[in-house]
């Protein structure tokens, strides 16, 4: 298994099946470190900024213990020499940007939540990065690097040695430390530096007699180092996207694995030495064999330099589409949390050189059914950019997009927005693409028959109409739901056009400030047009009355309509916090407000339609029933709103381990199920009532006891009280059960024979009347029939009173 931290979660990935096996969650903030328990390799420690350390059984995904430290934990270390303690990096009290390495004693107790308040400081003035601290052979010493200083602390002798390098940069050299790692079997320290050098330190037990040798291949900063398990090989990686393997600490003996795609940030070795993995800056993990051969990769959401395309949803796969690698478009599956594929749009080799002006992807739009894709690429020139508009058609046979039309210089200046007309694509005449540009025009592109005899396709795209308004720059565009109207913003003015005749229908404005975002209402709110200005106003215009319906003072940076409902999500940025407002255009009051959604600035948002409408228990989350809302922050973190709490989203381990119908069918389960069905049929045939023990099924204590693995259960004395209490029946339940039994027996006796029932009733009535000394009269057949109906009626509900 490969374990890695991802946001607030820890993911367990199977190397053999290449799938994510478990998603372990429970931390309330970013997970900053994960380490295997050196005394039990089936357990894992994790630390988080929420101030807790969790011990997991990662085979079952069960949290065993939670230790509350109370400080932000920035890094975690678990050397084998420390039996009942771990080491963490925490901020120093009263000092800003100063950190210290402390030892946390893990207290033992019966409960799951424990305190870890017993701290002892080991080193002061350390770096917050996990790569700047390493523990030596058998945990005898700890090494810390910061700037140009290296310090070694020996635990037994309680001795601290400090070593410094020169801060003077000569001949392009830079001695600043970037990472540190210790040899597993020898007293040797390997450090990486900002100038690409690797230093191997020895004899550091003495302050003046220490020595170091230098290895040099990287031309820039060494991002990370890792020794093999036996210590005969040293791996290094950096911005060159090349993994270098050094043999026997010699600069002459080295191997390379080049073209790994992006800079290497972390390197990790497996415990058996058979595999190593590298974490890259584009959010990708590469698995590499011990012979330095590529094995496989796990690609997450690629972190692009700048997401210029926005968040777009592919109508076919419901994948998020946005900038990926330079010049590429990534299709990211939200269900599997992996990249589906990457589409090369620019089709040029990207050169990693600072200051070089290169073409990049800036705009993306899909047609309603996802059969057509429009992309815009432009060079980074500010004054005279090189523009290309490309139209791609989805080929069902190859299951990929194929370039149909390339249009050079579609506008004379930067393209600001584009959109398809969302109508039925069966008729080719209805498919229209609109682009807006800083050249003060918007252009309408339509499909025409390709007259070129050598052309491989039957249709291509050409310009059909050019519109403008008083020489203002065109900034945004969108079609109404039925496609009959087109709204185009020209700085402060919103213009509405007929999409059939391209006649200007009306204009709106709300000065001061330019229009930042616009969108039409949908379904019952299709008569409204909503816009946000860069001066902090949210406006709603009525298209029937051509008047302003309402406006609100709100600094909206993102305006996103839900394609399946009338709801519109508006994200504001004020006082360094992002807030969410969800509203319907026909109602000026929001139906949902979430203030302080996150501290980062939200740049983009998208509604992704659900496969099936979700059952929402809370009324305030009804607007999320058909679609799910995703955000992208300025730190390129993808976030979403959930209708469920953390406990509901994470499947409890007891449910995962329970033998239920949802688990895979085995021959034993088939045999057992068949036996139970036969037994139930026999009992029913014999007239035995099927009585289920509801109390046992509803008891969580019994479930936990029966389905939790024995090696993670607390002591029997701790569980005894909970288990006994769960078996006890309250008085109310007991009286209800007695009433049910009496009623069941009486119904059974009545159903045996109607004649016996009538006779028994007559005898009973006669005996009672004789005791009272009164004469009885015989009932008629109709009265007897009515009396039998009354006897068979269920009066058990009276017992509740």
C-alpha cells in the first residue's frame, strides 16, 4: 500500500490494483505529516494543523487513538528508539515565524480521546518544513538545517553541535540548505543546497574535525533526498524533473530517470526497497521500481500556473475541465478523484525558461451535448497577442476530440469571453458560437458546408455576424435558456440582442463601474437577467418590463447559475474572507448564506449535475439536491459544499466490516443465505410467527462489539457496562411487547375457526350474565357478524396512552 496525505484526509492506495482503497478522515484541518508506527507496521500516525495526532489501523481505516496536543502541528517524526513518544514541530509561543522541535509523550488510557500535553523541547529555531529535520541511525541524534546553519543534537550525551557554511555567493554558488536526510546504518548526513550541490557530512560528533564531500549534478535547488534501505544508494530530485541515483556516494557512479514531467518535490522509499515514489509539483505521484524504471503514476488535479479557462463542466462525462499542463486541457473526474485524460490544445513544446513569451490556453466552452469544444489560445504578449480560435468535434469511434477548424486572429485584441447557444444540436443551424474581445466587437460563428474537396470533414466554422456598441470593449456574453436572446456587456452597458435577427432589443446599466459577470435566470426565473459590477453591486433586471427589479450592495467576484434549477450562487470577497449567497432572481432575499466560507479568495465556481437527485434532510440545503457546487481558490484548492456532516460522509469502520448484503457474494454467504431462507419458509409453513429481535438490531454497542476487530477493541471490563445496558429493555418497551404477544395469540385463536369463535363468545357471554343473575337474549346472525368484526379490530394503540 501507498499512504499519502491529501488535504484533511489520509488516502490508502493499492499499488497492485492502482485504486484508492480507503479514505481516512477525522482531522478538522490540513494533515501535515504521516508516519508508520515503528512498533506496528499495520498502524499509522498522522498530525494536523488542528492540533491532534491520530493513530490509525490503515488496513481497516479505523482511528484507534486521538491525542490532543493543543498546538498547530507542522511536521511529524516517529523514530523507532522512542517507544511511547513522537516528535512534532510546533510554533514557539510569543514569537512569530519561530518554530521548535518537541517530544510529545503519548499517554496510555482506555478511552479513544486522550491528552498529549506532556511536551519537552528538543531543538529551538528549527524550520517548519518536514524536509529540514531528520533522525540519525537508531535515533541516536537529530539533525536540523535552516538557512546556512546545521545543528546536530545527541540524545544520550545531551550535546548540541552547530555548523555553518558561508553566506557569500561566489561563482553562482548558494550554500543555503534545502533538505536533509540521514544514512540508515552509518553516521552520515546528506544535505541538499540551493545551488544544486549535495554534501555528505561525517565525523560531526566533533565540532572542528568534521568533514564533508560534495556531489554535484543538479543545476538548480535540490528539492529532496532519500537513502535506500541499506544505504548504498542515494536518490535526489529537483526542478529538472530528473531522478538521480548516486551509487556508493560517488559522483562518478550515478544513474538517471529523466522526463518525469514536472519538478520533484518529495522522494519516499518503500520498507522493502522494491519501490520508490516521487511527488511532483503538478500534484502527481510517480511509482518507480528499484532498477530505476517507471512503473505507474497517480495524477490528481494538476496545479496550473494560472487557471485562465475557468471551471467548465464537460456535459458528457460531468468532469471538471480546466488548465492542466502548459498548453493542455485536463479532464478531472470528481467521482474517482483522478484525471481522466489530458488534451493537447496548443500542440507545441513548452520551454521552461523564465521570461520567454509562449502560447497558452485561455478560454474553453462546450456545446450543450458536449459534441463541440471551442478553445482560445494566445501568446503572453500584452500589446499584440497571437490569437487562435479552435473548434474541436468529439469522435465517437476514437472517443476523443478531433480538431475541425482553426481560425487565426479571430479578434484584433484579447478575447474576453465566449459561449455556445444551448439549443437542440440536432439541427446544425441552431448551433452558434459567440466570442467577445477587447477590439470592441462581438462575433457570431456558425457551421457551414466545407467546399474544399481535399477536406476530411464536411462542415467547418466561419463568421456570420459582427456586432458592436458605441466603440466600447466587449467583456462578457451569455445566451438565455431557450437561446432566443444574447446578452453582451460593453464595459458599463448590458446589451440584449435577438439571436435570430441580431437586432438590438434593449440596454441596461447600473453606474458606476463596469459589469463583471452576467447570467440569465432559468426555468421559472427565465425573464430575469442578473449582473454584478466591479463597484460592488448585484443587479437584477426584468426583461419583460425592461427595468431594474432589485439591486444589492455586494462585492461579487463569482456569479454562477445552476443549470438544473432557478438558483444562482454568488461569492463575495470582503475583509479577507469569502462568503456564499444563494438566491433566486425573483426573490431579493437569499435562501442560503454561508459567511466566512474560507480564508482564501475564491476565484472560480461551477455547478456539477448529480447522476441522481440527492436526498437532503436539511431544508437549507435543498438547493444542492440536483447539483453540487465546487470552488477553486487562489491557492488552487478545489472545495465543495456537502449536505452531510463529516460523520455521515465517512463510512464508519464498523459498517465497512459488518457482514451485510452489500459485501461481495461468496460461496459461503450463498450457502448461509439459502439455509436461512429455507428455515424461514419452514417456520412460515408450520405457522410459526417470524419474530425479529429489534432491540439487537438497533443496538450500536452490539454492532461495535461484534464487527470491530479484536485487536483494536478496548478491554472487556470497559465494554461490559455498555454491552449489558444495551441488552436491557425499558418498561415501556416491555409492556408494548406483552401487548403485542397477547394480541398475536388472540388473532391466532380467532383465525382457527369462525364457528368455534361464535360458540366461545356465546358461552362466555352466558356465563357472565348468569353470574349477574340476569336473563340473556340470543343474538341475531347479523349482530354476531358485527361483533366478530369488532373483536378482530386492533386496539393495541390504546396501550400507548
